[in-house]
């Protein structure tokens, strides 16, 4: 079953310091001024913070799921995913890992279980 923007919101809303904004018709999630998730206008794909040094491996290993960011975003720690190609467990991993890239180390050290509990209570 494909994941939706509501699934993304359910995860991101409970993450410390995370908040949702709408920019030029797109839903984005930020910590401070740093965007760590961005949904396409049609909400069928999601860009997310991802280590640049691991991007090519993800693209080669899972070409049915991941896409290159637009050329202007290639300099950033960023990757794109087709939401209909992943399940909720994969989404949770992508969202939590993207958030960890942009938060202070102390917050990034929270376990997935702690983050899942926070998401469930938001």
C-alpha cells in the first residue's frame, strides 16, 4: 500500500523541533530554517535529507524507488523517493534519518522507538 502525505505528517509532526510549512504550493517540513522533507505539488514523491556520499549507491540499488534531485539540488544532501514505491516502515526510516541529519547530535541520538512514541502522541 502506497504511503501518503498523511503518513508523512503523522511521523514528522511528533519529531522535536519539526514543523510544517507550505512554500509555493509544496508541503515541506523544517527544523529551524532547514528543510529535511519536501513533497511534490501532486504529493506523489518526496525529497528528503540524505547523505550525498550514499546517494549514488541508493540510486543504483533501488532505481524503482529513488530518483536524483533536480540539478540545482545535487549539491545538497538530498534524494527523492516515489511514495507509491515504499511502505510505512520504509517511510519511517527515511523520515527519521532525514530529521537526524538536520538536528543537534543530542536529538539525533534518540532511538527510533522514542521517535515513534513521540509521533504516536502528536
